[in-house]
């Protein structure tokens, strides 16, 4: 750690917070309280104690924010030269990197994740801003060869005001993953962060403003889903909604947007399989799968939460993996353990109920399986890294997303069985295949029903590869150049000469 980062960590551990954290809504380039004056607490999952209080917005604040973004779109941002958008996004990337230490510490206080993961998230945010800054002046249409006396061309236009309803597991990354391409395309944005992880969204909006973003182009309204998310997704001036969250909430968002014929991007989680074939590099698969399921304490939409493994590799894999899982350190995220806290008591209860139910049905937990606390303080919302072995295909822990550090193991005998198991849920977000046989890998990649497939490295591709799901995992793609399509509409012009 450098001295600046260490200073922030030391202060946060000593006082439980950092000074000068934003506590109001960010609308039209200004800080303002919620119209109602209501506030809500931000709680550190590693201590179970509040470390800040922020404005609790509602429908009146949403309307003010959308009106501001609509005005900024109409009068300013849609007319800004693409090179200006690019310059602002790239300057924001520099500012994010300059403030990485403070952003990372705040993210850990808000989320509970290890500091090393928060630092990686900050750098990913900066790279997203750089990437879409580079794309802003390269959004080109095309011509259509009608022949004769006609000239026909398509041009890309921004869709208008966009809403971004952000999840709690990757607050900074998920916000900028949608906001950066929207801004690059010429759209304006209203962000509704998750109620348990709102503060870095406010910090990022302020950074964008400092980078030169005009007032109203990026507004942030904090509050609950019912008070802010619902009216935002049904606001008639919002032309596109980007949402990451649960299937049930995604359905409500889509219904709300349909009332005013707005488009949506839905990323609704998954139950993603990691297929381990007997011919793979088993030691590599073990190490890679530790990250696939235990990154951010398993609170990752695309986590490798199902291990689909050939019987011949099963015993050795489980022995090695369980030993490594048991050795993982847990504790407050600012102490940089391997596994940090669960984001909320509600989520911890959900994880525990899923595992307790599985054990009651006779499923064996090879390791873990219970709640835990920070070993230094005895507080915090933690769950042990867990492996549930030889789980039947129809069991709820295989079929439903747990969103915690719980690996469910399914044993198969053939590659055909592996494919059947991989496709055996209603989700289709991601999948990974571990094998040395390229023919097997390509065949499985072709036939697995998921939006993103990787081979021999679970989290491969990064910000450059399109990401999104099939089936109950939603639709639309984020990241990569594909994400720009969410925020553009095509206008055709045909001229008779």
C-alpha cells in the first residue's frame, strides 16, 4: 500500500468512517437534500455499524432529476462534439485514478468487499471511462447501395435520457459500465444506486462534473427501490432503462418501461456452470474456481456457482479445492482478507437459509456451511466459504441463485451429461469449460445456452467483451462496443438525386 492509501485505511479503521463523504443528492451539477428532507443510513457490513447518512430521495426528486437530464440532453449534450465527450470521459478516468485510494476505501466500507477487490474495481472504472472515451468519436453509420438515383445512409443518434438502476455488489463498476457508453453516445443519465451502497455513485458523479460534464448530464438520486427506482423506471421522459438485479424486480422494471415504450437492458443474475473435464489442468482449475465462486464473497451475478465435474476428476478436485477453501482468510475488508463481509443482514439470512435447507434435505457440506464474524471484532455479516457436494440437478440450490460463497457440485459421467447439466437451469448468463481438448471446448461453447462462455479461465475477457444473459438472466449486452447499441437509435435517410 502507498502512504495515501494507508492513511485512509488507518483513519477508517480508527474512526469507522472517512470525513467529507457526500450526503445529498447530485442533481443538475449541484448537491441538494431530498425534497422530503428524509435520510437513510449507510452501514459497514464488516462492523454492522452506520458510517454515514445520505439523502433518501423520492418521486419528487426523480422528477426534478429527469427534467434536468432532459433539458441537458435537448440543449447541450446531444449537440456536444464527439471529441468533447471523449475528452471529458478520459479526464474523468485520470481523476478516478488520482483518487483511487479514497474511492476504494469508501467502496469497502459500503460493500464489505476486500480492499484489494475495491482497488481493482476503481481501476476497472478508469479503464471503462478510457475505453468509451475512445469510442465516442468513432460511432459511425453506414450507407446502403440502393443504386440508380438514390443515396441512402443510416446515422446513429442518442436515445435521450437514460436511467441506470445499479446493484449493490459492484456499485462503481456497474454504474460506469452503463453510464460511460451512454455518455459516449450522447445520452444523459439518471443513476439510482442501490440503497445499501450509494456513496461512491455520488463521488463519481462529482468527478464527472469536475472533468467537464455539463450540469444535468449525470444526476444521482439515492433512495429505496420503491421510492426512487419505481418512479424512475416508469418516468415518461426516460427513453432507456439499464437494470441489474433480481428477476422479479427486472420484470417490474420492464413493465414500467413498457408503459411509455422505453427500451431496457436487463442483467438478472445467473446460476452459471463451470465444467471441469477429466483431461484438464486440475490444479489450475482449482485455483481459478476459488476466484470464480469466492470473489466478492460469491456476490457476483456471473459467479461460477455450479461445478459440473466428470466423475473421474471429482475426488481429487474436491479434496484440493476444499483444503484451499478452508485456508481462505475472512475479516473486515479494510484488513484485506481473502473473503470480506456479506453486504447486508438480509442477504446473509438468504444465503444461510439456502444452505440450511440443502443440509436438511441430506446434501453434504464438504466445507463451510455456516455464518461467521470478523475474527478480530466478533462482529459483521460473514458466511464461510462453502462446498455442497453431489447435489441433485433438481435441488433448489442448483436451480436458484444463492448469491453467496456457496459452490454446488454436480457429478457427471460423460460430456453429454455435462452439457445437459450446464443447460439444466432457467438461467443463461455465463459458463466456463476446463479442458485441454479444443474440440470438446468448442463443441460445448457452441451448445451451452449462455451469453458469455470462457475456456480455462473463468473471468476472462474483461471490459472488452460483451456481457449479458439468455433466458431468466435477461437480455441486452453490456461492456465492449456492443454496449453502445443500448444507447443509440438508427435513423435512415434516403435521397432521390
